[in-house]
């Protein structure tokens, strides 16, 4: 009886570890590529080669074009899904990246900005001392 309970718990933990919750959207923005952007020289075709197609493209009435790339990921610690133990051992980690590029009427980079962020939470961090 105890052996069956042990294997049941082991199976539940194994399955939970295998299906840890994670999701992502977009393609990761490599900062080494961001540093290769040169104002007045880099074109939209160059940007697409470096970062892939933009997640958003907006043509402005003044002849400029704004291109945007976004990436977001969220990973849940597998322990978060274990009943009761998840309250103590669980947590999650998220990461976000954004790149906004303005092309001038000549089709070359006029300006750009890049941002990164993220957070980490440990659900039970304060419970154990």
C-alpha cells in the first residue's frame, strides 16, 4: 500500500515537472543585432534580415514608418503545480523585449529604441525561514 502511494506521488511529480507552464510570444531580440543598427544607413530590409518580420508596421502621414518587434516569455516553476508544496516551492519568471524603429521618408533608420525587462517571483519565499 505504501509502495503504491510512493509511486503515485512520484508519477504525479514527474508529470508535473514535464508540463511546467511556459508560454512565449514573438522572437527573442538579440542585443548584438540592435547594436548593428546605424542611423541614416540601416534599411527596412536590413532590419527584417536581423530580426525577422516586425510584429507591427505603421505608416505615418509625414512619410515616416514605425516598425515594432516584441518578445515576451513567461515560465512557471513546475513545483507551482504540486498541491500544497506549490505554495512554498512554486514561482515564475518572465522576460520582455521591445524594439521600436522609425524609418525616415528615405527608407533608412531615423531613430530607434530598445527595452528589456522581466521579473521573478518565488511564491513561498517568505514562508520558509
